[in-house]
DNA sequence: CGTAATCCCTTCGGC
DNA sequence: AGGGATTACG
């Protein structure tokens, strides 16, 4: 623990009840959590009674493995690290009698929307008039529960934001009963079908623990210390989950108000300002010495925060001292942006002795990186992507999972629809008819029997279910069985890219399944593991996958997925008007401030070299950047002090440029020999 | 009548 | 890229 500074050490060895560590970017947040865990274990705390909570599985597994590494060989036991959701899932699964969850299926947003659609039924027209689609209803419902707002407040905030006060009551009276009846039906459906959505996973655990002392006693025996990362991103629902543990555990929370970027999920960073008020017997420590970045990079980051109307009470000091100035790169479009980045990386790699993984590319959203990825492929630069769609959300995997889901819970209507219509010859109508029967069966065996006699599905359909049902304790065998019988149909359904893109996922799925002996647990954990991808699955041991494994690769990440990441060279992509802040944030000061924090998180990832690219002629920027490059006031880099960065105007022809045509239009030889 | 094929739209971010 | 609505097909 010698590498800790005084304040970090003070935090790691804290002897009071609860602690909040307010730690700015790059101040050693992760290191402090790790040191805390190691310290507790060295003081004799049973490692299994330490629970680490993080926002991503990647962060969890990184912290756990680093704790393991710094303790050496000595102990077989380790603290567990999970996301809030995955932790709740394990509690629900391990203590079914405490929570009343003997049999359940976790559903994702798409499933929620499907249920909402079923529930809306004949009221579709009414909602069309209000422009309330099922997806919007799911949004409202989730927002209400994550922020613990009632329906009236939720509608007022999310729907009637710009309705004048005197009309508000009228609008509410018109809309609220309608929404209420739908949401009640939605909840009824969840109960009937034993569905839990993501929010339920937390809500159910939180409710029980808050209300039932006996439940607190049972669960409390398992945990002594909760170490919570990214505290600024916890929302009121998660606070409700943590609250009962104030009595039975020690809380060690780490967070940074300036890096709060999950308000869309109901997080409110002001909660950590009120930490002492909300948590009895709590203390607050601060870490403000930044070990990551050069002072030039911090100057830019600090400037951005200073411009805020909010007071983050934060000014990080650079321990490392001075380096090189960040650069703003003005590029005409996304392709030039990509070529610039590729050229820079190749230069660093070939001439400056840097690795690919010294480079991190940060984007506001996944789709701004599309052309960049194409260019990297063209230039043969290896890369990994973080964020965006997960492994399990791919259609072909959802198909296979629908089979697991119906075997796991034969009330799972949504999975039945997907599974039945997967097969040739069964459409929605037949599926609906079958499902009427299937959900009244006792178990999957009865379902299989009924399908054999009463359906027109192919032989493989029945075999798939049988194959899974007979391998319930060997999940990898179940995966192989299901894949075997579904393969032919899968290959047909996804002809275009089956061989090269989709088929290779199945050996990986089998490997993943090897770690599980319970179907329900497997299904949920896969669903919750957003980072499960070929190249970076914490669940999969690296050695288990040889193919396509690039040890050294550039990381392309959304800012939201880049929490805790850092790199020597960072490219912050497309810092253009209408992106920072984004077009849909304009006019809403809280959203603009959140976007500011998103950019702040991005800027503070860089250790040595920071490139900020700006597209001067993207469709978004067109109307907002004048010809000399200055921007409209609704843009963070407006008024940017020139001395903080170097500006570069970059434009490079992709190939050899040819000024005058040397070939006539369409004057080709098509090469056909007609003789 | 039920299923398959085609076009169109998505509004970021993620457990 | 995937799902929804619409249209074509059997």
C-alpha cells in the first residue's frame, strides 16, 4: 500500500461507520477502493463479506482481480464484485424464500415494450392521439420508479414540461387515468407471467429489506462492507436499496459530482452533496490530486467546469506537471476525422514506440464511430469497441435464448412468441393460439407433449426444447443441443452474414455456459453482461478464446462506457455544435450541464496527448459554425481560450488527387468478350 | 386466412 | 440492425 498518498491511505484505513470519498477524475478512485478491500481483509474481515458494487461488469472484475493480485496467493476467498443489477439478481436467486422469487424471468426493454404493446390493445388509438407509444410508456414507467416520483410528477416533468401552468391540470386529468390504467395492466401482466424488469430486480430487493427486519437479518449476515463505486450515478431507487444496509453494514462510497452522467437513468449527483444528511454516522473525504493527466489537459478540463453555472467546488491539481498542449482538430467531415485519427495512431505506433492500446477514442454515441471503424479496418488498425449493443441483444442469440427462456419459465409469453415464430410455417396467429394453451400447462414437459400433438411446428422445434430440458444441470450441453437443432433454421434466417458474423458466436456461448449450472442464472447473467463480446468478456478467460484475439488494440468507447478508463493518447470525437451539448439538450440547463460533464469525463481520460476533433461541415454543424470556425453560443467550445490549445485545420485527400479529368465519363471497357 | 417479403424508421447514453 | 407497418404471396 506504499503507493497511496496520505488522503488515499486515510480513506482506505477509515475506522468510522460510513465514508464518502469525493474523488475527482484521475485522483486514484479505483486504487483507493482496491486498497480499502485489501486493508479490510488484512484486518481479518472475511472477504466473502465484502461486496463491491460498480456500474459495469468490467469495472467489477477489474477491481476484484486487482484485489486478488495485491493479496498474493494467500487466500482462496475473494470479495465479490457486481453491478447493482447483478447483485440483486444473485440475491433473488439465492434467497427465493426471502424475496418470493422461486421462479422468474428477467426481461429487457424490448420485452417491456412487447408487454406494453399487448397491454395497450384496443386503446392504441387513444395513445396515438397523445403521441404516446409503448416505448415512451416504458420510459415513463421506468423514470418514475428510478426517481421515486409519483405518476403525476412524472407526467408533469417528462411529458408536460412545456405546458403552461394553467393548462397543466386539464392535461393531466385527460392523460393520467389512461396511463394509469395501462401501467396497472402492465404490472398485472408482470405478476401473472413472473416477469421482473431491470428496475424490479432492485425494487423487489429494496422493498423487502426496508420493510422486513427478518429479511434484513438474513441478508445482513452475509455482508459487512459495501464498497460502492461511481456513487454520483446512483439514483433514488438504488439509494433505497442501499438504505437498509446502513444499519447492518459499513458503506464505503466513492464518487465525483463532476462525472455524473446518468441523469437520464434517474441519477442525481446532488445526492452525494447530501450524503451526510442521508446517511447517519457518515464522513466525507476528498481527493483532489490528479495523477493521470498533464497540467495542460487539466487546464482544459478545469476551464470547462469553471464555465458551468453549477458549482462543482473542484479544481484538480496536476501532480505530473507540464506536458504538451491539447489540440483541437478542425476537420471537414467524419471521413477526414477518421483518416486524421488513423494517421496519428499509425504515426505513434510506428515512430513513437507506442502500443495500440495507448490510444482511446471517445464518442458521445456509438453511431459517430461507424466511419472510423471502417477506416480502421481499411488501415488494418486493430480495435475493440466498448458500449453499444451487447452480445445478447443480437437477434440470432435472442432466438436461441427464447428457447432457454420457455424451458425456464413456460409462462414466458414473449419468449414463446419469438421461439414459435422462429420456425418456418408458424406465424403470429398460430403462435398466439398455441400460447393460449401453453401458458396453462404445469411445466415445460407438458408443453412439449402438447406441442408434439397439437402444433404444426417442425421436428427440430420439439427437439430443441427436449434438448434443453434434459440438460438443465449442464448448461453448456443444453446450448450445444439447442444450437444443433436450431442451426439449420438460423443459417437460413440470417443468410447474408451467417457464416462470418453470427455463427462464430455460438462456440462462445457454449464457453460462457460452462460457468453455470442453473438455467435461470445463466439467462439473466448473460442478459446483464453488456461487456460480453469476443474480445473483452470478463466472464470468459482470455486463454479460452484464441481466435481473433488481438492483445493490443485501440479502444473505441462511448463516454458512458469509458468510466475508469484512461490512455496516454485520447481522441475525443466530434466535439461539434449540437453534439456538445447535443441538440436535444438545448434549452434545458440541466441537460446541458450533464452534457458538459460527459465532455469533462471524456477530456479527463487523457494522460499525455489529447486531440479534440470538430467537424466543421457535418450535418449537425452546418448552420452553427461560421466560415472562420467560430461557433454559436450554444456550444461548449465557444469562447474557448486560444492559449489553452493548438488549433489545426485538417483536410487531406484520401488518395492521389487528380485535378483535371484524365478519363472521359463512362468511357470504359467493361471487359466482356462477346465473340 | 396465415405467412413471407419489402420498405421504412429509429431519435444518445446502459444495467 | 432490427422491429413495425404495409403489401405480396400461397
